[in-house]
C-alpha cells in the first residue's frame, strides 16, 4: 500500500528529495505521492520533520 501525505505537510520538500523513486511532487498547497510509483519504503515518513507522510 502506498503512502499518502496528510494536511500537516509544510511543503518543505524533504520527502521529495529523499524519495528513491521520485514518486513525490509538489502539489497545490502540499506535496503528493504517486501511488503507482511509490514502493512503500517509508523513506518519506522517516525524513519528514512534521510526520505528514503516512501509510494509506
């Protein structure tokens, strides 16, 4: 199951920079994860300073 980014996102970009498969892009007001590309590694959740990425 892919990760999602909740509304706690502060748009810092840390998760996008850390994603090994480039599944995270800047969206409207927060970053978003492409579920088809996400490999469920959890790197985004480990990197995020506010815990916005969560397992869907």
